[in-house]
C-alpha cells in the first residue's frame, strides 16, 4: 500500500491555480486537484502583515512522488515562496484510495 498525502497549495489567481492543477494531473503527479476559489489568506511577509485573495488547491497524491510534485509546483508558481504543505491521509474509502493509487505515476502497481 502506498502512503497517500493531501498537499495544500495556494495560488494568486484562478488561471495560475488551473494551470498548476491541470499540469499535476496530466503529469500523473496527482490523482485529483480541487480548486477552492476566493480564500483570504493572512500572513506575515517581509516584516508586515499581509492579506490577499488566493485560490486553494487540495491535491491528492502519494508520498513517493511528493518531491517531484513540490519541484513541479515551484517551477509553475509565480510566488517567490509558494505554500506547499503535505498532510498524511490516515484513512478513507478503500475504493477511492485504490483509485488514487492507480492515478499517480509510480502508483500503478497498486491496482488490483
């Protein structure tokens, strides 16, 4: 069984979010990417509190391709320091998790 992750990425525009999502899925680095529009992020940057409207990407993937996924997001992203945070998946629908395993490069071996 592969270790699954949900990766959170924020983007500065709908176009950037769509481009990242489409690339990750088409390059088999993610099984699915949800794009949630119009989140407001508050953060400290260069000594000042900032707030911006962003688009949140919820990326479903596998640990075995995480380094490649992170590098790919960094090449596609416009931010100097993009948010890329991976969280472990501790359970869920077995059918969905098997599907996820089969959609990500390197996960094909998990198919029944």
